[in-house]
């Protein structure tokens, strides 16, 4: 186990508490943070908790045993529990957590990335589906502007092995991507976010009707839809360099292939190819764990697009495959990255007051509703994105891994 330098740990904690939470603004005195992490994250977990207390905040701790094949409680439950136990959901507890919390901070880490190996995908889906009401509770409070969340990454030997890196190389990607060697990484993040916001504002001003994504492995049209705006991470993920929106799922047509693996329910799915007709996946394949891909897509509304995203290579310092969506969806490298998410649409891409919109109105606007699934699938190949604007003119907005906007 690699031990992170104390000064880097403190800077990491400062980024999460004073920038990431509260949508890039940091927490306020008296705020309560629901902090989630496994045992292997102890040094960062503790540093973040101390930073929260130092800022006058409160911590609700969800500190979990490491998930390994020999010691994982979820694995034990999936192997030995009844369907009733696997799908158990303690509604009053989770409602209480959401009610008591101003911010949620999740430290992503896998001490054993294959801890669910050999477990049937259907059982894993059953357990994941049981958490759908919790996600809905969170979404409602977030739409009311009373909840923020963020994610960060803690590297382990298992994750480094999966990515084909040494643990030191893996952590080097984290340190560089999160600007932890800057004298003041919080100020650096705010400056980078401003640059990304400038691009986002230019995209909004274009009033895009639809996008055409073209490359050697893709020919796809994506309908943006009415009343949309583009978003950047704004602290929700650290790191985050992507600019994304929630398209009108009904206007997705064509095919798209992905050269990066994804991880779903503890399984590595590689070589993904999807074909869309009128917004619905009509054909799907994968060269590795195709059954897990099809299990995911079979979930209600998981056969529709919830997000379309582009990353400008000039912002991201991530140059390696990291075997975790948080980093892989923000890859820079030679051509940046293009990705879509199957499943739930983020409603904060609505260009108005979310709290005034009914479920029926969300559906009318083509926002996909799928609380069980939001799975990003990523490609780092060269793609050109052409926008058709509402006045029917066309303009290239992205090529060679970067935005090209006046």
C-alpha cells in the first residue's frame, strides 16, 4: 500500500471541501457532509473529515469495510441472501440521511476491482435496483437546490493492475489531474473551471438543434432538444473537464463504437458497439462480458441516451486509461474523449427552474428517466462533431480533441 504525502493529502482534502462541494463553491459553516469511503481510503477519509470540521461543518460518516473477494459483505449477501434480503431498502434510514445532509462526498476506491466476479448479473442488478428510491430522494432535494455532491478517487494496487500501471504511476495521474502540486489547487481549479464555463457559454449561445458525430468508428446523430443548456462538472466530480448535456433521447440515430472498457456491476465490459433507431438501442454487442452489457440495457429505459459529453484535451492532464469512469470520462490525451451515458438524464441541464417541472413535462421534453442506471461509455478516438443550429446552418464545434468555437 502506497502512503500519500501528508501535504498532498491535505491539498486533496482542501480541493474537495473548499471547491468541489456546493457546486464549486465549497461548504459553509454549519453544513453537514455525508462522507462515504472504504477502509483502504482511511488517510484521505480522515483528512477530508478534519477539513470539514475545520471549516465549521459536520460529518455523517459512512466508513465501510474493504470490498474484497474474501471479505466483501455485498458479495456474501449476493451469494447467501434471499431475494428479499438482496432487495432490502431501509427507506426511513435513507430518507433521514438525505434530510440531514447538505452535501454528499463519495471516495471511489476498489481494493479488489473484481470482487463481484462470478456473481450473476441479474442478482447484482437486483441489489442495485433496490437503491433507486434513494437516488430519487437525492434527485428531488438536488432539484430544489438544497443538496450537492462530489466524487473523488483513491488509487489501489488492484485498480493500478487493472489499468496496467504501477501504483506510483496510477497515483501520479491522480495528483496531476487534480492539480495537487499547485501551491493553491483550489484557486487553480476555479481558474480552470472559468475557462470551461467560457466554452459552455459559447455552446449555449449557438442554440444547437442536433449534433452529428463522425469518425472511423462512429456515425451518430444526437438531438439536443428544447430548453437545454450545457454543463461542466462544476465540482461534482474531481477531476472534471467534460462539457455535457442531457439530449432529447428520441432523436438519437446511427451507430457508435467505444474503444475504452467500462465497469458495470463489478464486471469489465469491452469492445462496446451500439446501434440506435429513433432513440432506442436496437442492437448492442461487446467483445468482453456482453451478457453484462445486455443485462444493463434490459433495465427499464436503460436502452436510451441520458447524456452526451465532450472533453477538451487542453484542460485534462489525464493521459492513461485508469479503469474507472470518473477519470476515463475526463481523459485528455491526443484526441480528448467523446462519451454518452445510457440511462438517467441529469435534469440540471434544463435551462430554467427544475423545481417547477412535473414528471410529465420532463417526459415531454425527452429527458430520459432511469433511476437504476446511468452508465458512461467512452471513446478516445478522433471524432468530428458538427452542430446543426436552429436556423439550419451548420458549424463544426469539436475536432482533433478540442472545441473550435469563436
